[in-house]
């Protein structure tokens, strides 16, 4: 893998994790939103992330020997292919005095679980930090290589 390919792969990871964090923030901000312009409660959103130009399956990559991947310069990394609505059913809570209560006294709340969102946020933050570390390591290697050429 070339230097810029490594940086490109990590940069695509940074972009994907940033979008995940934005969606998590939106989900948390709307965790109690019972009425939206579309009608009904807010629906949790999740990012669908896939590899860019998947040339090899994970099993095939494990079977290859170190350094045997072709460096053909094709795009590497990940991309967000879509933002999906979580199909989990919304929560129904008995609150007869609530303005959005139905005839039976139940209010339909979003399908957002705050604990799940916090765990997803920690995972996205760790992945973001790992990609930043990978970019810094690639830059450090390039700097050292240039210093060796200068001598």
C-alpha cells in the first residue's frame, strides 16, 4: 500500500465516523421528540458503511501472504452508502395527560435508546481516534523517509 493510499483509507474512515457521530447526536437530541413534520415520533437513523471497491473478501485477505496485495492505486477505505431508518418499533408509554397521547392514553416515543447511542458514540470516537493515529503514523514514516534522503 502506498503512502497516500494509507492516508486516503484513514481519511475515508474519518469521514464515515464523523457522519456516524453526527447521526448519533441527532438521535440523542430527538430521543423524546414525539411529533415530527412527517408525522409520528422521530425515527432513529444509522449510517450504513461499506468498503470502497471491495476487491477481496476478509477470508481472501487472511489467506494472502504479507505484501502480496497489488498496489494498483484503486480506491481504498470505506464510504457511507446510505443513512437508514432503524426498523425497531417505537416505545409506547402510558401518559394520559400528555398532549400527544392517543385515545388509550399511550404516547409513542422514538425508538432511540440513550444507552445504545452512548455505546455507539464511544465506538465511533475510538474508530475516529484510530484513523487519526494511522494518518499521523503515515506522515511520520514519510517524514523519516525524506530525512534519510536528505542525508
